[in-house]
């Protein structure tokens, strides 16, 4: 027997109500904030991600699904969505449009991670990117959009974690301070952190190993080394968030797992579980478009993990709208009745009535049991007598009442109820 590959999951019909609820709210949120939808390919040149997400990151070093196609092109399944959107922004000359250009996407994302609750090798994101504007006012808008999205789904018990990691002017000073701080502590660090110390000391703040966490608690904070511009940007953002009544947790250890961030970084974390189970995250990436060959263009965005939202909706017992039930179930007995059933179903669907026709030749009892299981509000029963009379027997599935009715009358009745 085959099984779905480790770290992947089937989304079964009974789960779909959650996915439709989330996607519907995501589209509503995107519309309210003026974002247009973009879809990009599931794979790209691997170097797009190496360059943007960064050589020293876990995503690039350990998690990309890399492959060569039959023409020897080095490709990767997308391990995130931002780089692809920036590539499309440049490729399609969106830098010539009025800025910022605001785009949203639903994307399946592939990372070779250690699977656990809420952590998959293929997961799905709803993401938003606003490209071409450097004002902290946009940061506040993007953050409030992310929070409104979560509230609109009925989710509670999450908090906004916020930090600024500075820019290429001030970050090297913080990095140097981190190196000086960590050098004497090397003995207590995990193997990954020893490498991180050489490649990107910022990453040490993010390590989840207990020994490294202790060391990170007292490590120098990026906010203490911001240049004037980054400091002002962060202060203005806080000012806007306060004006919008948005509460936040200043988290000096929030650095995010991707290298392209500058200035503002943020995460939406459930009250229990911390950054390992973040519902969403994002930040500014003012250097990324230039790194990909464009002119310097500031930008900010965020993405949320749909599987994690589903987990939280369930654990918080949020009631989501149920699936649409068929209006009519047609039960039929005998060859002539089967033909009538198909014809009546086609005519009802033309009138926008949802119909399930019983196929095969089970007993009437079995067919009506199925009508109950699928939740049809009524059933039309067709046997030899009905075929002869040119009628159907309409049964109310709630109270069992039956009436003989002409197909045209049935169509008028059901289509008026839509
Ligand atoms: P990220 O934090 O790597 O950011 O992923 C965004 C969200 O995707 C996470 O907060 C989490 O909810 C979900 N997620 C990540 N990995 C997994 C996984 N293995 N299984 C299930 N869910 C997962 C980004 O990807 C950035 N591109 C976000 C961004 C957009 N920054 C700026 N614009």
C-alpha cells in the first residue's frame, strides 16, 4: 500500500470546510486592503532562493527540495513565496506601476523539515507582499492586515511579536557585538550554532536548543545598535501601532529564519507554543529587489501557514460554516427510471439546483439511507409507476411526507428555493 510521503498530508473532504473558511477570509482581507492575486510556479531556479533566503539559513542549507531537470537546470521547489513574487515583480516590469504594488498569493511550500504537529514538508501559505514603499506607515498597515485576518476567522489567543534587526549600515555593529558576546560561550553552544557564529551570528538568537537559548537571553539586542534611520523607522511604527490600539510584545530575540529581512520583523504567535508554532510572520526586505537585479526598492510582507491556522481553529473550537448540502437526491429503480433520473437531474442542474443521482442498482432502502447520509433535504423516487405516469415521488427527508409531482413542477419548486 502506498502512503503519502512523510511530512505531507491529504486534505480530506471533511477538512475542506476549514480551508474554504480560511481562503475566503484571506481573499476578503486582501480585497479590503487593495491586494491583487498573483500565482507563481511551484519551482524556480534554485539560485533565486539561495541568493534571497541566504546561504547560511537552515532553509537553504538543509531544507530545499533541489533537483536537476532533463536539461540540467538546477531547480528547487519553492521553500517560501516572497522571492518568487519579487522575481515576478521584476520580470513583468511592475516597477513601472504606481508604487507600492500590493500582491497576495496562496502557495504550497516545500521544506525538508523534521515533521511534527503543525510542521510539514509540504505546507500551504497565504502571503501578502507590498513592494515599492519604505514608509513605516506601510509596516503598520501590513501588520494590522495580518492581525485582522486572524481575528476575522474567529481566532483568539495570539500575540504580535515585534523587533527591528536594522539595515546593512547598522547590523554589522550588532553582529560584531554578538560575536564578542558568544566567543567565550562557545563550549556551551550546539554544533549548528558554532557554524552560525561564523556565518551569521544573528541566527544564534533563534536557536531552540536549551543551552543556546540561555545564552541568547542575555545576548546584545539589535534595538540597541540601530542607526538613526532604523531607530526612527521603528519608533514611528510603534507610534502608528499605538494609534491603532494594536498591542505588541517587543521581542529582541525575534530574527526570523530568512536572511533578506531589514528593519521591521514580526511574528504572530499563539499564546502557547512560541515561535516554533508561529501562525504567521514577515517583515521588511528593503534590499531584496536590488539583490535580484532591480533598482533599490523597499518592500514588506508576511505569510501565514494554513495548516497551523486549521490546528488553532480546531483547538479553539471555532465553528466554521458547514459544507453545502445537495438539495435533492434522486433514487431510481429499473432501467427506464435510470434514464428519467439522469434527464431530470440534468434539467435541475440547469436551473442551479444541486442534485445527487443514485447510480447502480441498490435497493430503495439503501438509496434513501444514502440520501440521509449526504444530507439531502428531499429525495425524488422514480420507479416503473412514476415512469408510466410521467411523475416522481417527492419525499421530504426530514418528516418523511411524500407527494407525487411532475418534473416541471419539481424544477419550479426547487429552483425557487435556491
Ligand atoms: P516563514 O516564517 O518561514 O516566512 O513562514 C510563514 C509561516 O508559514 C509560518 O509563520 C508558519 O505559520 C508557516 N510555516 C512555515 N514552515 C512551516 C512548516 N514546515 N509546516 C507548516 N507551516 C509552516 C516566510 O516564508 C516568508 N516568506 C514570509 C514573508 C512574506 N516575509 C515577507 N513576506
